[in-house]
């Protein structure tokens, strides 16, 4: 095993180009477990801790530019207004110690369906900026997850920045685990209302081979909200709409049975979370309409 | 590979480090600082918690090579760290590291003290853990102390829910946590009284 | 052995004016533990030490066809690669049955069984070498439950058994069977107005102590070995280790290294023999440390159990009879399964008066992970079931569940199903009254001043799943009975060596025992007893080792009773010897030396009237008094193998819980809001640590109620969740307030009246939580842990 310690982003890209099998390590919260338990012995570890720009974020007009290594603690403390869904998701990540080290880049790099950030990124609408010595490109989040623990990255590419749309409406996020803290998701759900475009987006974690959106549910809800004039009249969403939305979210899930839970439970729980979050976000929208911080 | 970093204010060097070694292993097996504990090595118990540039992290999940040039505080340096902080009150986390003089005085002392250590200077949180009966087997204690000390630095008057949240990454199997809560409340109360006295 | 060892335990001295028995006293090792200087077994270090690594079986049941170690041996930095062929002497060990191979030979019987042993100069080198060993297995069908174990064509897990239970068991795959028949259950059933039956399943729990199995073996010049390990019972280890090394016991010098929790999981051998073999083979010190994954394979677990119960009662709530069958899965090796069977059987009736019973408990050999001691030892599984039955019965009778329990509660003088008379206080009804009379915790604690909810107070916690939706509160009660000490005729004793001398003009007592301090605070108690008995301030605790006689195990709630009793006893002999010296020296100066009751207090010899006769220092001068004595509790009897009759237990302990839970009934998530406990402790020698023990035991019971289970694949008998990611134990956010009330009703047979306290709270905590969840949901819930699936109909 070799330990590569690039001092700059350019050096990191060069190292990754030279050693495409090199495994990037930032927070270390995934890869070090695999090393400690002898599950993995990469030829090269590529340390990204010395690269300042990965730990920086910038709030722009439309988007937040979030460095891949910005720790979850920073997101939940500093970006609650701009990225409420992701801030809530960050709060559910493992433990304070892990939140101090891990960042969204790790979740994306590992691309585990159980990564806590994915549903929030899917719901908010994000683009992943990846780069190699060949240049950089933006991958829409919907195209990023390509299989179980697989993503759209080329072997020489590194994740640099995640561009997330600033919230223009309420967002929520929940995950189900069998412990009240420090737990891996049995399944997770994120919902974002986008009043400017009069759309909703969803994200489902740990209930399919990859993180997914419940697109049919979104389409149904978009139509139902439009049809009922809900965006304008701010009326309470009828229970039948909420139920149908929840059922469609459940139906979008394609989960498995494993030690953490049954497929049947996961599908059920996704529906409950979807219904509750629709209630929470819609109440927020109807109320101030502009109280965008996560409620928890 | 070789790794240089500062531990409890004192520069340290480790040689022939295997690239897959964790900071925890280097502290425990190469630097004679076994206070940080190896209970799970997967970031699920917090017993290896140290401060890395002021931030509490699981040292089992930090690759040794990532610590090059950085500052680490372990339970062995906690009393000194807390004392320094009290003397330079108001300084932010991570910037109130050990002074150069203190660093020179500090020595690793694995297993050196055969006494109970009565008379040894402890940080408020360490003393509170003893007084409240928060220590049983003690294996979780070092990590809890580092985490609780850092919480009290940020949040000197925590609610019970705050304490629970801040310590939710530290497992304890002996105590049922009640006396750990007592200890943190006690340390906070004593700190407050001390603050009023100044 | 040349070179420096660090982490060797040393004397710990505590100087307290107060700190006698009955006073909350701080731990003598507290400062070492908060400064990180207390050396645990995994902290042991020696210059030039090697690292030991075990290669474990990847299958549960298979013949070993071949093992090829050549590639591993050829690696740089590798000092030894050993198989069973390299074992120096006895190939098997075990606490009750010698059925466990040091390294597997012939076949492997469970997933994760040690097969090959490696020593190398770095743990990674050792791991890489182990990975290069090639083992060929021919897989066998797996035996995983009673049906497959006792099927007509079942493969025998152990061929040719010759242990002390092999003669009477109905099948060789049954480790032990203990029936208890008293009265006539069938006849009594005719008097019953209502009968309830139930089938219950208790999952496999792990001790999950935080300090992993570890230690250091240092080869000695005399051909022996110095071994530093974390264990619950040094002398039991020694008896098992020496024959496997082919050494006399005196050449295996064991010292207790710091123990990071135990809870039963360190009563069996883990790495002790293997590290010693490597050290003797390589001539170098060898350190072994399991990681968390390996730890799940490295110790026995709590027996999973299936329990069938039938209870009957008259319409006014008097229990008429009970029938039960308890099947405990012992896994591949016996460990303490036979004793767990005895406990489950003899305590299966719970703390109730039932004259007519028909009880059967069996322990199986299977290819599942071996199971043995864990806090509560057989009584936990039974309590979960009989308490569920009590609630069922109360519901059927339309009675308050606490009243039903109180109506049938045993008391001093009650006869157990074994025929044993409960001859010391048994305040079962009172304990229930205490927990029931506590004020209820406030409702809806998650509500905050603003609109949002504090999710930390809700089921789901930080995961933000509910802001109050679907949340229903439930309250449940349970009470349990646990035996204290080693039962069934076992010669249970402890040894204490006490030295009293004068150092710098002050009397100092040194306490030397082999007691395993696993966190319970025994060292604190020892110093307290020495202070009380010898009237000194300064007490030195000598490290526990095999240079003194056995203390027995730190388990079964026995250690304060037993080693505390031994210290009390040895101290009283020391006191007599000291007074004898005093009489010789000063007797002629004061008549009180001859005719008064003399005590030691404040460093002086005083009369019972309070008159000081001399200081201890004056009496002893440069003399030291030293005594090493064994001490025994009253004898017990084996249970009759047919009727189960016999005075099998030393002492009984009782605790009751009230659980208040809030359940998110839609998502099936549980938040325990409060778990109040009342327990009779006989005498609280150290109130601070009594409460700590009760809270800790309560929390382990909570864990098994809602989250803890080792999941074994029934098709392959392989463990599916050997990590802290998937074997969850409660965090501080899962653990509620645990108010504790304790009674001090002295047991006249026990030193100071003490009653073992560590285990009872683990019993009733689980069924109380289950009862509360049932109350909140209306579901039957016959299995631990309660998973969200069970609460939402999504299994």
C-alpha cells in the first residue's frame, strides 16, 4: 500500500491520473473501516485532507457550491437555510465524531444506497462537479448513481464540488433506524418543495439498489397540486392526495430483505415518511411559506 | 512511511508506519499513549475519540498519514489542555493548544503511576467522572471525557438533551449512562461556579 | 525475558479517613482510568513483541480436508504458523466439559472457530499471512435447532461424549436436561378458571463489552510463561491453560490486566492458550487483540431460547399450576450450558408461589455460535416468558397486572419448585409497590416552545421520523428472581490474603486476592471492608494474580458476597492475631486487654466502650501480620435429575421494573421514556456503585428488548451481523432516566447481609419494556428484540 499526499488539487488530479486505482480518502469514515477490518487493501490511498478547496463552501445567487469534504457538522450548522434538507440529513449521519470528519463527497464516492446525503441531494436537485487532468464535468445527481455502490465517475476523476440549488421552499428529511442515534439507515426519505417551479422532488435511500427519486409520485403530486390550485390557495392537502402520494413513494421503492430490515417494512416506512414530510413541508409552506429551516 | 505531528503539545515522530495504520494504532502502539481505546475500530463507539486540530474525531478512522503536521489532543493531555484553556479563557477551540513551555514539560508516562493519582491535577470533567461514579470498567471513559470536555467548551450550560446528543457517539456498556449524565452536569455546574468566582 | 514490558498492573493505594462499608466511596483506580493511564489487557506492550492472529473457519460445520500453511510460513516477518498438529499437549479445553479444541482438528463445528494461528512482527503481516493459508473444507449439514438436533438421522455435533451429563441425556445432541416436578400440575389445572399458554422466543444477545479480548504472553526463562489477560476467573483459566501447554500450573503465572467489561463473556477462555503457545513456540512475547468483528466470534453469547408456558389461575387470580418447556441453544461447545439449564429450570416459575409445576429445560448442541454465561444466566430468558404470561393472565382475568403479581408473590418462607425454602427476605410485592407508586414522567416531552418538536425526545430520535405523529405511550411492569453464587453443589469459595503492617508510622492493610475487577467496583469494596474490619485508613490493593488462591468467578452476582466474605474473614483472623500480639505486649498494663471486646478503629485498638488501648503501630512495630484463608458460602445440593428437587441455590435476588415507553405505532420505533427499578440489595456496601450496577443491568435488559440480537442464518448457521454497525447496543439517546429505589433487608446468611446485585436488574427490565410496548400497541409480541417489523405487520 502507498500513501499519496498531494498538497494541491492539481497534484491530486495528477496522482489520480497516474494511479487510477488509488482510493481517495478524506474523512476516512468508510475506507478506514474497510482497512481496519481487512475488507480492502487498496494499492494506493490518496489523501485529500490537505486540499483546502474541498473544505470550502460558497453561497451564490442560485446555488450553493459545496466542497466535497465540507464536514456534515459544518453543513448542519451553517447551511440550514440554504440547504435545509441536506442539513437535516447531515444531522442524522452517524455520530458527532463522524459528522466532524465525513462529507458529501464520501457519500457520493462510496455511492452506497444507505448514504444519508443522497435522498436530500436528489430532492433538492444537485449536480456533482468531477474533475480529472482531462478536464471537469458536471453530472446531474439523477445520473450519478449507476448501480449498487457504483457511480458515474471515471477512474481518473475525483469529486470536487457539489452544486445544490438553494432552497426556494420547505424541505424535509427522515431516516428510519432501529436506534435513536448513530444508526445506519434502514431506509430514508427526503422531500423538497420548489414553489418557484411549482414542483416537488423526492429522494429515497436504502430502499433500492441505488438512491432513487419517486418520479411517479412527484408527477402525481405536481399534477394534483396544480389542479387543486394548492400552490396559490395554500389549502390543506387532502388526505386522499397525501395517501396516494405516499403509496406511490412506497411503490417506487425496490428494497431487499437484509439484517437491518425487511423489504416489506422498508416499503411501508417510505410511505409513512413521505406522508409525514408532505404534511410538515406543506404546513411550513402554508404558514410563513418562507421558514425554510429544517424543523429538527 | 514517516509521520510527524503534535500530540498533547509535543512534537512526535513515528517511523516505519504501515500506510493502512490508523492514528489510533500509532498513538497506542508507537507512541506509548494507549489512553485512546480500541473498542470497535469502525467509528461506532467513540472510545478512541481525540481532538484533531481541536475537533473531536474517531482516531480509528483517521489514517496516520493524514495527521502529518497536525495537532492531536488525547485523554493523556486532557488535564493540561483544560488547564491551559482555563488560563487563557475565551480562546476558541483548537487555537488554545498547549504552550511551548508546557509542551516541553509534557511526557508520555504509560503505566508510570502506580498510585491512585490522588493529588494529580485533573480537568473538571475528569474529576466529575470520578466523583459522580461515572466510571465502571472505564474503557469508554477516555473517549467520553474528550467528547464531553469539548461539548462543555462549546456549550457551558447544556440541557440534558444537549448532553445526550453530544455524547450519542460514545457507547458505554456498564453504566446505563445515568451517572455519565450526572458527571457532565456536575462539571458544568462546577465550571459555572468557578466562572462566577473569577 | 529481557526488554521492557509496559502496562503491568501494580499496587493501587487509597488513603481515606472515611470509606468504610455502607459509605459511597470513590474507586481507587478512578484517577488512573480518567487519565488514560490505567492499563487494559489490550494496552500491554513489550519490546520486540510479536502479534498473534487467528484464522477462523468460514463455514459452520465441515470436515477439514487439508490445511496448507507453506505460503504463509515463507513470508518475511512471519515467525510461526500453527495448526492443531503443532499443539504441544492437550488439544481440548473447557470450563465444565473439555470439548473445545484449541485449534480445530477433524472438523469445525461453528462459524468463526479457530483453525490456524499466526505470529508475525506486525498485525498487518500476521493478517496477510493468515490470508495466505489454504484450508479445504467438506461441508456438512448444519444443526440449528431442537428438531434438527434430535432428528433420527442427526449428525452428532460431538461423537463419543464422556462428560458427566452424557449418561442421562435423552440424545447426544442435548448437553443437559433438567426436569422439575412438584405437586401435580395436571390435577391442579382442573381447579383453574382460566388458562393461558404462550410460545416465546428470546434472541441471542452479546455481552458487547467494550474492551476486546486481548493480552500479552511473555515466555520465561524457566520454560514457563507470564500471561497478562482480562478474564473473569484467573484460576479457572489456569486449570484449562496449563494442560494445553503441557506445563505444571506453577509455570503459568497469570496476572489480571485491566478488564474492559465482561458480563459473562470472559468466563470462558479466549486468546489465553493461543498467545501462550505462540510465545513458547517463538520464544518471544506475543500480543493478541481481537478487533470487534473477531470479538463477536471470540466469546460465548447469551443462549437464545424457545419457551412454552402454560399458567392457570382461579378467577380471583390465584395461580393454580405452571407447565413449561425451555429449550436453550448452547451452540457448538458446551461452555456453561449445563449450568444455564439448571438455572432456567429452577427459576422458571419466577418469584411466585405455585405448588404444582411440571418443568423441563434442555440445552442443545448445535452448529450455532457457542453460548454460555451472560448476566442473568438462564433466568433472563425465563423471566421474559413468565412475565409475559402474567400480563396475559391478568388481561384474561380482567385484573390489574401488578395486583395479580402481588397476589401470587413469593415471600420469605415460600417453597421453590425445587423444594428449597426461601429463607431470607423476598420482598417481591413490596418492590412492585415501589415502582408502581412512582410519579409518572410528564407526557409529550418533545413539545418545545416553538412550533417544531425536539426530536431527541421522540421515537426515532435524531433521525427526525416523527414530530409526534403516531406516538402512543404505554406502561409495563415486571419482576424477576435470580440466584446468587454458584449452585448445584459446586464447591464455591474465595481466598483472601491480608497483610497488616506499619509503614512510615501508619498502619497499612494490603489486600491480595485473585478477584477479577471487571468494572463492578470490587476493588473499592475490598478497601472498604479492610478499612472497616481493621480500622485503617490506608489500604493497598495488590494486583490480582495466581500467586494467591482462587477468588472464583466475577459472575453470578457472587463476588462481593464471596471475596468480600473472604476478606472479612481473613481480616478478622488478622485482627485476632494482632490482638494476641497486643495482649502479650500490653496485657499486663490494662485489664481491658483480657476482658473487653476489642475493636480496631482509627488506627487504634479500642474497647467496645470506646477506650483506646494502643495504636496498631505500637502493637505491630516492625512486625507484619499476614493471613491467607479460603472462605465458603453454605453448601448447596445438586438437583435430582428426575424430580429436580434439591437445595440448589445459595441466595435469591429480586428486582422489579416499571417501564414507560412511547411507540411510533406507524413506523414501529420505540423510545423508552423511563425505566424505574426497585431492588432489594441486602446491604449497600457502596451505595454509589450499587446504583450504577442497577442502572447498567437495566440498560442491558433494555437493549435486548428493542435492538440487540446476533442474527444467525438458519440455513448456514453463519453470523450475519458481527459488528457494531449491525449489532446495536443502546446509546445515551436510547437510554432513559433510570430512577432506582433499593431496600436493605439483610440476608442473615451473608456477610454484612449483602445480596448479589448485578444480575437481577437485567431480568425484569426486558419484560417490563415488552409489556409497555404491548400496552401501547395492543400487540402480542412474543419475541425479543421487538423489531419495527413486528410492530407494523411487515415481517
